C-alpha cells in the first residue's frame, strides 16, 4: 500500500493544521487574551521597543491679562525595551503511523489528529499561564525538603496545579539561583490531595520552603527574571521597575493596587467600583475589562443575587460571556480565566496592552522540511514556534484588587 511521503505530509501540516492552530492561539486562547491588541509594529530584531507615557504636559495655566504665556511643555515619554519570549511546541510521529496513512490528506489527518489537537491545547495552556506571570515565572513552590524525590508543596493554588504536567522537565532552586537544587529533573507524579510533587532524579541538595520549581531553562539568573513572556502580575503593579522604567521614581509608571494585608474580603460591586474610579482619577482612562479566577467570579455573582439583582451578561470579543460591573464611569465586563492568580482581580485597559509578535505561529522548516527524522529512530518530529511578548505603554491605566474571597 502507498504511504504519505514527507513532502505531502508537510503540506498537510501547513495547509490543514497551521490555520487551525493560529486561530486557536490567536483568537480562542482565553477570555483575557482574546481582548488584547496584537501587533508586530514595535518588534525590532529580538526586542519590543516602544514609548511609555511617563509625564503630563505642565503647560496648562490661567494667566492675567497681558501676562506671560505658560512655558512651553510636552508630554513625558520614555523608551522602553523588552526581550521577546520564544515559544515552542514539538510533536512526534512514529514511522509506523506515517506508513499506515495512505497517500491522501484525510488519512494523515486521521492518523495524527490526536497528537495535533493535544498540542494545540497544551500550547494554549502554556501561553495562558504566562499571561498571568510575574518575573519569577515558577509553576509551583516547595514547602519543605523532599523525601526520596517526593516534594511537599503545601499551599499550592489551583493555578499551580494546572501548570504541572507529568513528564515536565524542571529546575529547582531559590528565587535568584534557579538550578541550585536540581537541574533538569523530571516530574513523574503529583498528588493534589497529599500536596506533593514527585521528581526523578531527586534533588541533589536539601530543599527549603519557597524554593521555586520552574520549567527547565525558563529562568535567567543573570537577568534575574524568567525568559517567559511578561505577565499581568508583573505589569499591573506599583513601586517597582518594568521594561527598564522604575515606578519608584516615575509616578505615572504605577498601577492602582488595593490589598487587604492578606485578609480576604467579599468581591463586592462597591470594591470594583472604587478600583475603577481610582484608576480613572489617576489616569483619565476607564478600564474596559476585569479578570478574576472562577471562584471569585462566582462569589461576585452570588453577591448580586443576594441583592436580588438579575443582570444580563455582556458578550465580549471572541464570544466570551462576562458579568457586568456598573459604575458612574460606565459598564465593564468581569470574566473568569483559569490561570488568573488566586484571590486576585485585574482591571485592565486592553487598548494599552499589546501582544507583540515578531511573526505568527509557524512550523520550523528553515532546513526545507516541516517533518524531520529523529536520529536512530523510526520516527519523525515537527516543531512550531512563535516569538512574542506582552507589553503596556501606560501602566497607570490598569489596576489590581488583592485578597478576595473565593466562592
């Protein structure tokens, strides 16, 4: 029986799978991602270079008759730079799978569909997690020393557990020394009830509480930050440095942050309205999207029901449904996102958040072939890639509410 040759298989990968994968990763990745601006305009080489608004024009004044006009002024801007993050997804097919596919596209699609569909799902989850990154970029934290490779992770959040995958290669170490305890060990099991993660080989040094477990090679000790995409936990913050601009010295380079010193409180409409008002007062802009974990959204919905308020959901870009938050500044939607940080709600202006892309998702085929034979194996592999980074040009148009009760 005839079988699909590499050239024909590569055409199927490009013509059938690539458009589907791009649609899923660009338009249907998550409720939050679907609302973001996407652009390649500010990508220069391996960096995103843009202008951040850091100061107002001071030359507005009322003067007496025949008085001197205000001194000429201008808006304050500073150039910001951020390195692109390099995202990859690899998939492999055995030679037997290739040979079982007769020489037509449909047979190859049927033979490989499970691997490709799962690759799309896994890439979506990886990028969705990174949208809510901070610069530490960890997937979960140790809460003490391991016992024969079984690591306690007491206090892990649902987002942490969602980030764990059996077979994942990880590094373990303190905040700024990512590989001190383990370099490239593999997660072989995890137990949410017992709050443990098992790795092999076991760490070479004793673990301490709050040692970070990160995806292998995803942290740059020299730069003291993750090499993954910048996320909302780092962007929507105050008093710190972002993209080379320091919020401790540049007042407008700070987001509104409301926390309750670690004590959780009801996610009431009044709390959201206060945040919307404060962001509007500080920046002159009203957030157009609120994002919170599912449990916080359910709690917010129950507070509306307890007040006997029945509201129609808003429909956002991508077809996602959102709970309305009504304030004097207008109405915005609250959506749930599975990787949103526990007990936290973000209020963002999506027009001031850009997913910068050097290029859209592509198959790695610079050597002329999408599918490459794996050395010493009767098998073939293909790699997808995209170079992207999330940035903002105005940090004070976003806000965050911490310490919210889940449902």
